[in-house]
C-alpha cells in the first residue's frame, strides 16, 4: 500500500516538479489536519502510480507554506508539473479531492 510522501524544501522539486501531485499542508497540533490523515492515506493508495500524494508540515517547512500563501490549515493544493491547478482549504471530502485529481490527470 502506498503512503503519502513527506515533502520538504530539499526534495520538493523532485517530488512535485513533474506530473500531478496533491500536497497536504498540515501540522501535528491541528485537529482538522488529523481528520484529513485517513483521507490522504486512502488517496495515496488509490492514486499510486498516477499522482504523488505528499504532506508538508508547516511547522518544519515554513518557507514552502509561505511560498504557497498558506494562511490556514489544512490546505490542499493540486499541482501539475509544479504549477498550482486547484486549492482546497479546511476539511475536504475525499470524493471532491479525487474528482479534482482526476480532472488534472
């Protein structure tokens, strides 16, 4: 089973520079972020081989959060070849995220 990858400033370009990616900006202390964990895990399994599903801890990667203008978490950003295509803020249904990923693939 595939799991979300940890995305950092060091591996950002390698992980999401090409293809489609869903990035979850989150933090340990964020209750709504914890609610998203099982959904992100399921999407990682379902989109394995089709899209990268990654997580960015905003406490550890403030530069990336700032670069993407993340003001509240969870923020979920869908990228294609490193360019933002769609954005969701707050707890988001799995079906909405799956539809958005499929529309970009």
